[in-house]
C-alpha cells in the first residue's frame, strides 16, 4: 500500500497531462449502488524557469441511482497554457440514463459533446441507445447504436452511425484499492472494416481517506479513420485527486 501511494504521489508531481482528458464513465456512474454520488476531480501540472507552463483539468460528476433507474452527468474542462498564454483547451460533457427492467438486461441511453484539439477535432457530438447486460460477476457488458457528428479542425463535417460495444471489469486489490478497466469498440455500420474506433481505459483508484482518493489513469485510443492528417492512435496518462461529497 505504501509503495502504491508513493508511486501515485510521485506521478502526480512529475508527469504532465498528455493528449486528452481521460474519462472513464464506469468509474463515475456507481452502477449497482443506491444513492446520490457527487465528486470533483483536479489535476494540475506546472513548470517554471526556461519554460513557464501550466496544464490543469477540472471535472465534476453527479450520479443518482435507485431501484428503478440510474443516471449520471459528468463534465470536465482542460486547459494548457505557456508563458501565461492559452495554447489549447478541451471540454467533455456526458449524460447517461439507465432504466432497470428486472430482466437479464437493462435499457440505457446517452448523449455526449466534446471539443478536443489535442486529437485534431474541433467538435464531436453523439447520442445513442442500447442495452446493458446484467452479470452476476464483476463484468459489465453493453451494446448500443449511436449517431456521431464530428467537425475537424480544418472544418470537415462527418456524420456516422456506429455500433458501440463495451466491457468493464473492476478488480479489487489489497486494502480498498481497485483497478477499473473499460474496453470500447465502435465500428461504423456502413463500413466496419475501414472505419472503426477502439479504446482501452484503465483507472487505479487509491483511497487516502473516506472522501478523498487518488486516481491514476491510462488510456489508449485508436481511430482507424482519423480526421484531417492526425495520427491514428493516442495515448494518455494522468493522475488526479478526487473528492466525494
């Protein structure tokens, strides 16, 4: 436990935010739990001397679950400055609603809006509806159909209908530590072999008190048909503090 905590603190102090805001929805929705869950997360990295740079991210989340439905809304904002001048900023908004059916699956819907120049698109909006399979184990499976609208930095607009398949697994570690992993695969319905997106998100959660925990997050994203001339893959690492209230 001490070694893991030390690693988290060192990572938080020494590593910069890379590429994109990392959002693991499963880490925020408290699926299977009852009650109201509110939290705020903060990451900050700064450098002074030859280069004055500040990278920071603030995120807020609110989840409300009862025996009939589960709902979540989360928002984050990231900014990157150099010599007190704004270089880039990004934002992410996600809202999700799940209706429990008392069957082997539940029905869920979601909307999402993001602006992310770190991944070479100006806007990405999507909406979807699908099912979430109930598992007696710690696995969560989902299948949905979604409509995606992207605007690239060069002004190109693309609308795509996609399937969205995901699996989430939460692993309990020593003490109250846990590792949450989510894998997504989003092929185009019209051309799944050439146009697809895939990602893996991992979050190591380390509680340091009843309300405060450290999150070490890693993501790897593949877009086989990326906007403009951007790279197909992006990899990110971040560490932040989360306060639940």
